[in-house]
């Protein structure tokens, strides 16, 4: 069964660490801020909306490719922030789980 796991929690709660242990393809909005050539992380708050749009676009791309397991680790502070992920998962026939990460 094709599976989506949404990891949500505050910054520093361990979402990325947990995502690595779950296997599958991991996507995070923070990846948008990593320089592809040097690997440097340069956060810019004014690009946050673009980063989340990028994350959703990459998410949908991998569902179109029928990736078996996709893990998205973002803060998802509000329930509504996950709605587009739930809608896309339904559109592409994925089972979806939401996990709240509270700390290390």
C-alpha cells in the first residue's frame, strides 16, 4: 500500500531525525533553503510561502511517480496546513498518517 506519513511538531522536536529512521522518501520545506551547489542552509523568512509551495509540488511529483512511502516533516502548526497533503494523498490513492513529534 502506498503510504504518506506527515510528521508535525515544533522546530527541534526531532521530526527530521524520525523521518530518517522511517525510510522512504523524505521531503521538508526547509530543503528549499539548502544551496544545491554548496549544501549551505540559508533560511529567508520572506521565502517561507515559496518553500511550502515547493514542498507540496515535490510531494505531488513523487506521488505521480508512485513512490511507495513519502514522509513529509514540517511544523504543521495548524490542522489546515495539512489539508492540501490529505487532498493530494486521496487523489493519488495513498494511505496517510499524521504523527505529532513532541521531543527527543
